């Protein structure tokens, strides 16, 4: 007995160590997976860039940047002076200043138009596809020494210049480096390629290792698996809270580092919020998963409330068509709601379906063991039991009938019964 107790204590201790280790690895895997998805997936990058331009503060900052690039590469004052009569050419300078304000307002309005936003989205998609080809060393003509990736906004700049009256074939006249935002410098390429390979490996490896360690902790602690499952759920909640806390702390530090003036703080904060929205949603989803796991562990527990719930659900869980039919409805609602990034991706969606199916089957087996007599009247077992009860009641009623009871009695018992009835008749007159 003492050796068995020591073995149980050892298993519990190992399970605790595995849960703590898995939680630490899981915390870092969340950030690795987020960076991989945000930086190395073109669709995610493009979708995020579109969300950025939909933000008013960021849109205004982009408009200011484009107008500044326009005035830096085009002598607007000279363009105006050429169109004025000689006696009014002195007004070219103030007119250029006033036109700059109009150009900024026009650029802000232009960036709200679907056509310009589509051009912005296309520019981001092209830049990111080029970035991935460069990181994978598959871009023709690029090498470690010459690779550079920029976000080219010259097309948008030309559209804005046409709207404010500085038109012509401006896009062809602008220098090649006008209105371009550098994403990757040439001297950073080699390090970026190595980091990309490492990141792609770590993102999935750390995530898989986290889930495996949690599974091993539940498996080895076979005497206290429900308690271990509850501990895993609590660990999920803690990891999610730490991710949200780290997101908040890092956001403050990054925004402070990027903003030198109060005017730039709003766009920088908006950019951080949008660019890290996937990380924020992941942390919230992990907390949600942890809550579901804790509820599942409670539902399988010995408390009176959990036992009452299981007893009430037993007649339905006993029948696979109702148990798994309900699971299908639940999954349909989850994927229709589409609340997390996991439900938008095939591998994690399949994992979620497998875990819910496993949990449903384990719950079915538990309630069938606990409440073997709990069946519904319209199930096959309930129908057979109902027929047996009717036959028993009918037999009991037949045996309780005086005629049947008299026919079943012996001759001597029948004479005694007759004498008793005669005595009762005599006494009653």
C-alpha cells in the first residue's frame, strides 16, 4: 500500500512538472506562431495592411507622407509659376503653400476611395510576395548582398497628384525611390533568411511539443486524470493572461520608442493595435479554451451539481445518434461563429473536432457506467423496459383478482375461504 502511494505521488509530481514546462514552452510558442503568421503569410499581411488603411489616424499619416514625398520631388511652386502670367508669378509661393493643405485634404479623401485602397492592398501583396521569395532565396537576380524589399506607393502618389491638379505623366517622371517604404535592407538579408527558417520550425514544433507534454501529463497520472485535466485548463488560462499582459507591456514600449511627438503617437498606437490584433485574439482564445477544459473537468467530477447534469443527460448520451448529432450541431455553430484563428485553419480545426469527439465519447462511457438504468422511453432499451413493466403490472393485477386468486388456491383453502365468507354474511344479517 505504501509503495502504491509513493508511486501515485511520483506520478502527480511528474505531471505537475510537465504541466509547468508545457506552459512555459506554450507561452513562447504563442509569439513564435504569431510572428510566423503575421510576417510570413501573404494573406495575413495583406489583410492587416487593409485594416491599417481603414483606420483614420493611419490614413491621415499616410496622406501626410505622400504629400511630403510629392513636394520633395516636384517643384510645385515652379509648376504654378509657369501657368501664371508674369505679373502674378509672385503669388506662386503662397499658392504652393495653400495647395499643399488642399493636397493633404485631397489625399485623405483619396485614401478613402475603394480604387486607391485596392492599389494599397495590391502594393502590399506584391511587396510581401517579393519579401518571401527573397527570404527563401528564390527571387531572380537577388542575392545576400543586393536584396532589398520596398513598399512602392508611387501609383497611389500619382493618383493623388492628379486629383489635386498636379497631373500629367507624373508617375513616369518621379525618381525610382520616391514614395517607397523600405521593408528589408540588403545587409539584413542573410540574418533574415536564417531567422525565417528558424521561425518556421519553432512555430509548429513548440506548439506541438506543448500539446504533447500536456497530453503526457494527463496520461501518466491515471489515478487523478480529471484533476490533471483541470490543472491543464488552469494552465491554459494562466498562459493566456500572461500573453495579454506581455502584449500590453510590449505595446507601451514599442509605441514610446517609435513616437517622438504627440502627433505621431495616435498612428503608432493604432498600427500596433491592428498589427498585433491576431496576437491579442490568440491570448483571448487560449483563455477561452482553458475555461472550457475546466468546465469539462468539473462536469466529470463527483459534485452534486455535476452528477445531476450527467444524470439528466444520460438518456441522450447513451444513444450515439443523439450524442454525436448534438456534437455536429455544436461544431456547426462554432465554425459559423468562427470566433478564433484556430477555426479558420484546417489543421487546428481538425484537431478541435478530434478533441471534442474524444471528450464526447469519454463522457458517454462514464454516464453509461454510472447510470445503467437511465434510459428514455423512446429508445430501444426504454421500449423493451416499458413493455416488461406493462407485462409485470398486468400479471400482478391478474393475480390480485379474487376469481384468479380463488382458482389458484388449494381445495382446503377454498373451503376455509367459503366458510369465512358465510360467517361474514351471517354477521351482516
